[in-house]
């Protein structure tokens, strides 16, 4: 591909690192030592070792998200809740948000609590119909109250398709 982009008579660009087609003629042992030194210098051997160990121990629902979260937040924060599949770092932030909405600390959110929260934080953007629709999407129990678990399940579906940065931004916006 690179050769197709080159003009006739132009030298190929210098390759940084090692390119499989342009390897130096080094003995395997020397290449192995270079690789190990690079991994150790950047602490990648430890990082990927912990990540791999976490993968086989936890067997998360979403292994790719586990790897991303392990690199970004560490293996402990990457562990996924078996019931919702939420990584611990996301679950903690959502529980903080739940507590903000559940002012009475009942462990359940009523439509009225959701309405008060929306009026304070999103009153200009959410009308009564939208709020009612969102509340219905939480699939509240027969008592018409949203439990922490229902709250987490809802957000596990919502947050599955967004990056960690988008999730952080969403929660930050909802908490401020």
C-alpha cells in the first residue's frame, strides 16, 4: 500500500519500531530482549498480564469493554456486575446519581422524585410527555417506583453503546 502512494524515484518512509517486512537481521534472542525491554519500560507486561488474568478469572459479559476499562481504570474498576454487565466504575457513578434523585433515601425513585430532579436539572429540555416516557422505559415495578436495580438495568442498556468519555460526560451533566 505504501509503495502505491510513493512517487517514482522517492525513497520509502522510515519505519519506526519494527516492521515485519523490514526487520533487522538480529538474532532471535536479541529481538526477544528488545521486546521485553520495551514492554518493561512502559509497564505493559504488568498491565496486560493483569488484564489477561482478570479476563480469565472474571469472564466478563463484554470482554472488549473489560479490556478497555482495565487499561483506562484498572482491573478492579473494570469488573462487570453479573446482573447488569456494568463495569464497577460506571455502576458507582450511576448509584451516586440514583442517590441524588432519591432525596428521601428510600432506595426507590417515584415519578414525583424524577419530576423534581428533571425540573431542577433538565426542566427546559424535558416536557411532561418525555419525562413520563423515560419513567416508563425504566420498567418500574407494580408499585410504580424505580429500584436501584431497575435504574442500573436501564442505564446498562443505554450506556452499552457509548464510550467511557461519553458516559463520564453524560453523568457529569446529570449531576451538575
